[in-house]
C-alpha cells in the first residue's frame, strides 16, 4: 500500500471521529422493574457548591457525603428487593 493511502486512511478516520463526537451525552431513562418504587431508580446526583471560601469546602464535602449515603441506601433497598425476588422465584411454594 502506498504511503499516501495510509495518510488518507488516517485522515478519513480522524474526520469521521470528529463528526461523530457529541458535546452532550444523553443519558438513558432509568429502567423500570416490577415492584421497585420509581424513586429508587432515579439517578443519584449531588449539586456542586461553588468554592469561594474555606467553609465552602466543608459544605461541599457534607453535600457529597449526604448524597453518597442516600445513594447507598437506594442500592441496599434494590439489593434487598432483588434478594427477595430471587427467593420467591426459587421457592415454588411461595409462588
């Protein structure tokens, strides 16, 4: 293969990559599962705090800590639901 063909291939790949990238990433809606409350399937988010003063660092840390604790509680509730659903599906007497 001639050297110019390699260069053309590389440039065309770069052009395709530049055209295909998106500045925004669209998130898929949360999946729905039978029996799980919709609130548990919502995405865990924490609002950032503008760091202007030293106290804002503590405020930001507390916000993230609270957010992680709420998210961990959601995960544990989903795991409990999953374990219960598996127990029911594996035991024919409970169905």
